[in-house]
């Protein structure tokens, strides 16, 4: 069974601004987008600014209802899920955004940031939580002592690793990576991409990797699709 099925999804933003409202037709951010992601696979979505990539990411995360079409995740219709199914979806579906700093609460320590999903979903003692967080830090290439730091004491690359540790804490099935390395310098980009690749192989993770960078997409993705003006076209990937 496919893990994620995106089936003829459309989305048009309706603007409240008077002169935009006067325009005869609003441009569709997504028009009839369909694709599937199999378990353990990385699907790369490549496109220029404004192509509709982030809109697609938000819809797949359950944050923005589409106008039409269907998104099925692990057999559950994302926008018709029951309360119980939604709780499960919040575990299985995680995200890493481009801006590592705005994705975290600056007043929280790294231990609190990575421990947050564990506290929400698992009943661990304080000691167990520290042990799990220490393991996650090691998994993403940081050290145990980093758990006492705050975001402003870390580089963008280190903090993005913290965001990745938080995203994998609950062993999700799919992570939406929305331009996860775009704000980092080339060397750090490369390190994080290879790390994500390792994690994918180690834990059988699936990714939806949204980016405007062909090289980055190529490192991680098993399948690549190009998004242009809200339309998606599958591209054959050379190995
Ligand atoms: N909240 C919104 N209200 C109105 N229009 C929006 C909104 N968000 C996005 N759009 C429009 O929808 C289209 C797709 O935007 P989207 O952010 O999905 O593209 P993108 O490919 O992610 O671009 P970028 O790489 O610059 O983030 C664009 O024309 C954009 O202006």
C-alpha cells in the first residue's frame, strides 16, 4: 500500500484585497496535483519560487484543506480523519521547515525542544527522556551536552539538526522537508543531506522533499517531480 496518495488536489487562494478580488480569475496555486509516496522512499518536489511547493507541503501536513481532491496517508483520508486517527497522524507525519530558528521556541532548551513530542505522546520519566534525547542528538551528529543549550547558542546548521532530531523523535512514517537546507552554507547543506539520507536508510523513513535546488533534491530523492505554476510533472531520475 502506498504511504501517501495525493489525488487530483487543487487549491486557489482567494484574496480579500479589492483589486485582486476584481480580477476575473484567481490563479490556482495547485491544479490537479497527483502523486504517490511509497514507504521508505523520498519524493523530491522541485520548482521555482511561487510554483506551489509550500502550498502542497501544507496540504499534505493537514494544515490547509484543498479545494478538491484527496490526500490519503497510511490508508486514512487526511481531511476526514477521526479524532483518534488525527492523533496517530500527528505522530506519523512530521515536518522540518527552512528557517531553523523560527521553528523553535527560543526560550526552550534543546532538551525541551526535542523532548516536546515525547512529552506529548509518551510517558517517560525525566531520566528516560534525557536518555532518549541524548540518543537522538547523537543520531543527528550532535553531542549529549548540547541538550543544555538554547537556540541562540547554536549555528543554523546545528539547530536544523535539532529540528531533525525532534522530527524523528516519535519514529514517524513520513517527514515533509520544506527547503530544509536552503538557508545553510554549502558544506553544512551537504552534511545534513547525507545525514538525512542515512536516517532514511536506517529507519525506513519516507520524505517529501520540497526544494528549488536540483542538486539537493538529487542527493536524497528516489523520484523527482517538477512543479510549475501549480502543475506537477514526474521527471525520470538518473541514478
Ligand atoms: N496565503 C496565501 N494567500 C494568497 N496567495 C498565496 C498564499 N500563499 C501562497 N500564495 C500564492 O500561491 C502560489 C504558490 O505559492 P507557494 O508558497 O506554494 O509557492 P512555493 O513554490 O512554495 O514558493 P517559494 O519557493 O517562494 O516558497 C503563489 O502564487 C503565491 O503567491
